[in-house]
């Protein structure tokens, strides 16, 4: 779950997604200038004291139909690191996987890991994996790479992300990859042999993430993909990037931010790519599973996620101002259609790309970007809906409050059932159990937003904005 997740089903983002699904995707048939089969793919795995998870990640990587040219594991545990590197070497050696392991003496964070490999890799595509992520679909990397090469405007691609359950870990522990590693022994996973209370809390956390993530990825993101050809934020646990776009991004923003992008660097990267006019796409047909936290850790992670989202909104405010730029853009498009220039120009293009838009941050400031509508409404939802519910409760309008909550819960459960075929009763139970947590996290998000506004470092923001403008102006 990220800060750009919509927790309220009665929001404008749900309406946007419904419009996108009703209208359908861009019918333009792409004619790529490059062949995805010729792409050189590298994988970097970010690990931080995950000795019990890394073998699952490597096992999923071994089953991929498109094998990467190189796989690099960055052990970022620092002085507190565990046996992640040693276990990964043993597992890779037993399965014939060529793996490079880098053990960092100090913990530098995820940003440093992604940036370092974007500069050191020589391939065309950089796949970033968390050590707690398993690529469940054998063609996960292949489908993401194919999607990246549908046009030059696509900078990142990811699949659907689901929780890694105990059942999934037991199933992978019985695979041939584990047998090559441990022989005839039985693998005892410490995560599956904890006491009943921790297993219950873990199940509750997975159930919440599964119900909220299903609505977000299978309804909201699908609608945004159909309407804009873009999603606000790809799942950061398993993302394929065009490496040169990633390298250019770090070359631009490292002098301003260093390695302190946000608490969620994947979110900052997604915003920065959208700010340049690139697109972050989701391939719904493939999926990965990621290790999730226990339910009691969700409020802390939510505060971290919403703070990262607000920081990215602040740094790339041109995206959020898209609705204010819409009249100018609409008038310009109407004028072009009247002159009948745009259709001939599109017909004359030898390379076609769906959802094509010109690149450049200056254009974002002038006209905004289509995905800016979704990001703008997410920011509004974080403030307006929980604040509105609190005002209704403070005013004593209990009937109106109950009707709104009942309607929202029914709609969210209906959407969950619609996007979860084959497991209706189980999905409904998890959706009902997730309702109290959803509303509690809405209040956590609101408190985080208020705190962020009150302590906003105005001078730092203005200095960074001037620095960004100076980078664009060659006379500065």
C-alpha cells in the first residue's frame, strides 16, 4: 500500500476509473521502433536483513521465461546485516544462477541501491526487486519488458502485487529450486513457526492488503490505464524501468536531493517520470507476491507512505495543477482540430504510440499531464473525506454520517467482489474485516496531512524550486 492508494470508494478517482473502463483504452495500434526481444535486462535485488525471504525471491527469478543477463543483490543491512548474502550465494550456486552480491558496510538505503545500479548496469531494462518479493507469474519480466517497448513514452512497467501468504511460502518451499538447495532435508521457515498471535496478526495484515490492493489495482488502476495509459504509482516491489530514463533522472535530481528523495523512493521516481511526460504502466495479467507487515504496523507505514506522497506532490506540484491547466489545453486541442492539422500529423507518423504526449517539465507546468487528474483527486480525498466525516460527527448529523458510511462500505464491497472472481465468500469476509482498518487509516492520513502542512519547510521548497528552474535555463 502506498500514499497514492485511494481508501474511499465514493471518491472522484473511482468515477474516473469507471469512465475509463466504460470508454475503453486508446485504440491506436503501436508500431515500436525497437524490438523488445533485443533488450538486455538486468535485475537488482534490494535486501535489508532478509535472510529468511531471499531464497523465495531467487526461486521466483529462476522460473522466469526471460532470463536477465545479470542479477545483483545489494545487502544493505550495514553493520547489523544477517546471513542474507551467504544464504543467497548458496541458493544461487545450488541452482546454477549467476549472482553478484554486494555487502555494504553501512546502510545507504533503497535510493542508493537503485541509483548505483542504474549507472553501473549496461543493459536496456533495469528490474528492481525487493528481497521479500516473489515473481509468481513465470512471464512477469517478459511481459513487463514487452510493455516497455510499446513506445518511447513508457518508462516503467509492473504487474499486480499480492500479499505473500503462508500458503505461498509452503508451496515454494516444496519446489525443485529448494530441493536443489537443501537436498532431502525439510526446509523449516521461521516465518511459519511463530506463535499463534503473530500468525493471526500477519494474516490480518495480509487480508487488509489483499482487499484494498484488489480494488486499487484491479479496478482503479485498470480504469486509469484505460483513460490515461498511466497509473499514479507502480508497485515498487517489482518494477521494470528503462534504464537510461532512470539514470537521467538521478543525474538530474541528485544535486538537489542527494539520496534523500522521500521515504518511498519508488514514489518519487514515478512522480519524476510523469513530470517529464513519461508513463508508468501496469500489466494486469502478471502478478507478484510481496511480504507484508503485521496489522499493528499499518498505521506507522501509512504515515510514512502519506508523508512521501505529500513530499512528491510538493516537489512536482505541476502535476497536481493539471485540472487548473485543463481549459488552456482543451482550447488548444480544439483549435488544432479546427485547423485539421493534428489528424494529418498523426497519419504521417511512421511510429505510432497509444497515449502519446510530448516530453518536458516545462510543458507539465504549462498544461499539466493526464495522470495529474488522478493524483489531484487522491490528494483531495486524503483531506476532504475524512474531514467531512469528522465534521458530520461533530455536528451531530448521525443519520447522514451513517448513510454515507453504509453507501461507501457497500460500494467498496461490491467492487471487491467484482474484481475477485472465484473466491466471493472469502473475499467478502476479508473486505468486511478491512473496513474498520480503512477508516482508522483515513484518520491517520488526515493527521499526517495536517502535520505536514504545519511544519512545511517553505524556504527549502523555494530554494529547490529555484534550483530546478536554474537547471532548465542554460543562461543561469
